[in-house]
C-alpha cells in the first residue's frame, strides 16, 4: 500500500511540474447550488489526492450580494477554526473539507469561496494552490398561482384590450409562463409580456384569442405549478355565412327543386353571440322580408319563375352583418332518390351493367334479324331477273276458285327500293309477280271438303 501511494504521489508531482498548472486535486460537483429557505445545504468537495501523503491549509469565505466578504472557517488537516458569528449555523469536520450550512436564511445567499493549499510530503517546499467558487441562492417555494383579468366582462374583437395578471402568495424569483387551451403561447405582435411574464396584455383582442388561459409559476426550487383555467370570452362575427339545403340539385349559388316539392334552407354563420337571421325575397326589382330565423321553408308550386333569395345574418353585439344570396329554380329532376352535387357523383356500377346488357341484347337481335330476313336481297333478285321471265302471262288469281280460299295479307310496294318495311313472307313470293306495282297476295290456303256446297251457300 505504501509503495502504491508513493507511486501515485510521484505521478501527480510529475504532471504538475510538466504542465505548471493545477492538476484538479479537488472537485466540486456543482458550482451553483439552489437552497430552500429554512433547510440545510451541503457544499460538497471531493479530494483527488491522498490526504495522508500531504499537508493542507485552507479557508471558506462568504461574499454577500452587497460585496461584504467574511471568512467563515480556517482549517488544516488536523484543526478547524470557525468564526464565532457563524459557528451555530455551520458544520465543518476535518479532514473532510466540505462545508454544511444549517437552516438557510436569505442572508446566506452569495458566493462561497474555497482556498486550499496543498504540500506533498515528498515535495517539501512546493505548495499547490487550489481555489473554487460556489454560487448559492436561497429561495422560497412558490404557491399555486392565481389569474386576474381586466376587464372582467366579455370583450368585442378589434375594439378592446385584455390584461391578464398572474400572482402567487409565496415564492421568490418566480418565473411565469402562459398557456391557452393547454398550449404554450407563442410569440405574436399582439402579445405584450411584462418582466418575468407576470402580466400578459393582448392588444387588440381577436376571435382566435378566446379560450381557457392558465399561467405556470416556477422558481429554482419549485417545479412549474399551473393555475386554474380562466375563460376569455370574445364577441365576434358573423363569419363564413352559407346557405344549405337537403333537397334538389345545387349548382354554385343556384338550387333546383322538383315541382310540388317542399324545400328547406338553413342559414349558418360563425358568430358569438349567435346571429339573428332574416330571409329576403328579391323579385321584380323589389325586396320583401319573408321570415326571420335560421330556417326558410319554400313551396315550389308557388314559384312561376326563378326567384332570388337572400339570407342576412346580424350580430347585435359586434354590430356586424353578412349576407348570402342564391337563386331557386323549379324544374323536373326525375324521381330518383340520389342527390346530385355540383361536382357530380360517379356513375353507378348497376347503371353501367344495365347499359352494357341492353347493348349486347340489341346487337344479338339485329344479328338474328339480318340472318333470317334479307329484304334487300329478295328485291335485288327480282330486279335482276331476265326480261322474258318477267313477262310471263298474267294470272288474275281466279282460274281455280278452290285455290282462292284463305286469309289474305296486303303489302303495297309503291316503288323500286322505296320501302324495306315488307314482311319476309311476302317478299319471298315476289318472284311470281309480273309487275312491281301489282298488289301482292299472300294466301294461306284452306280448302273446304266440299267446295261446291260452300259456294252455293
């Protein structure tokens, strides 16, 4: 042990000689200490050299804010002498060089200075001097803060200022912070803080200033303590006035409803206190007050033509008003229950399926008709026959009376290719016709069992 001590002492001495500066033989954890009035405070000092290998001599002194300096303790490794004025309030025990203060008072604030001389046994005649300064503050913990507001009543935006003051019954060196709706207030050209932020002036007050205000009080020995919330009521508006309806179709500022439909319109605006509303009808260059209140009811059958309406909102406190105008048109919108908006809704998948199905069915019908019935081909075959074939002897249709019985269908073809509306069955028999302007007979033969008796009857 003795050998290891000598080695450490030699190393320290060599370092000191080489650097010619202090080698930090003592260490104080904090050079600023915050004490609470009436409680104890320890100014701890750690030695970083073996005390049994050196002699020490030092003093603790106190310098008040006024500049007065007092030596509190003079000590060596074996003895300590405490100033008689402070011996009941100080504790110092050698060889430990830490200083303890009992029951701090406000007068104990100031700078505490430690001066220490060190002489190592193996380096007699060379003294190392160490000095440290510790700043001590003495504070009273803060009590719960309280907010006061001036004026105490609600204020009108852009016409009034508001002053909020935060105070505490106990506490020293109190710092304040302000919060609105539990959010720390940021910087603003309308916010003016006093020194320490104890007072907040809002000039002028705006709509966005309304809310619940709190102040947070703190000092070096107390964490932040919030106050109770204080509501700031601001009269403003009306803003963002708009007219809405759940019926019909809206396109911009035009509402279209079905004939006979009962329409309701709602007028809304952001305002404090709530607005008073008036509905006005504008027609034939004249205006007429219809009703009061936020709701308007219109019977469409009473409208012979498009009519303009106006909703006017008025704030009785701020003396401000706002207006919204719209046109009401009566027209058929169909019986569908879907509500259309200005932007338009997307096409329903069911409608797409129905349209596609109808198109496919139509194409199939057209295909089958063209395949089974070719009126153009029949007519062309008639026109392209040889002339001798077309001049065959004309038959009156009465050569054999027994063949005349049946049901007749008359189809007239006024001209060449003038009409294609001919039944397929009739066109099939056109080859037996001599003249294109001759009436065509389509006979469904039904021969009675006794033709002669039938004729007699």
